[in-house]
């Protein structure tokens, strides 16, 4: 069988803080799930996105050390103005701005920030014609 991507996993030090950021990016994450050591959601198309606390990972991988440079999640914001607005919103609630919004040569308004656990979040939208 050929491997098929099924799940993207994020490790978080603070489930509630992480969920706040991803709710602001449009994910429907139930409030009661912030107390769970593991939570996953199935996205449209069937791909699953999961969060585990550092303690959960250490329960089976005792030497685990969180590191920056994990997966990058990219969100289509719909319009260039919405890229700017979402970047401002998220940096205002604790995300670290890496690349302020700019008009990229490949035809998108584009920005990059880090979520509270250091995971990369890219925001983009097609530039008008």
C-alpha cells in the first residue's frame, strides 16, 4: 500500500491558547476539548488535524523536546485585506509575526506568523488580476 497522509499532529504546551488561535482561523473546536490531553478534528476532505499536550507525547516518548520548525499550516483568507486583518488580529493575541503581509511575486498577499507553540501559520489570498 502506498502511504497516504491522514493526520497532521501539533504538540502544544497550552491546549486552550492553541485552540483560541485556530478558532480565529475558522476551525470549529469545541470548548470542552481544551481539557483533553489529545484532540483531533476531521477537516473537509477527510484530513485530520490533532493536538497533543507535551505531557501526552512524553507519556510514550520520555525524551521528547518540543522544537520550532514543525509543520506549517496555510490558511486561505479569501482577500488581501483579510490577510492583513487576520495577521493583525493574531499578532494582537500573542502570535509572533515572522513575515508581515506583503504582495508576493507568485500572485498572493502572504504573511507568516508563529502560533503560541512555535508552529508556522501562513496566511494568503490571491491578488486581484
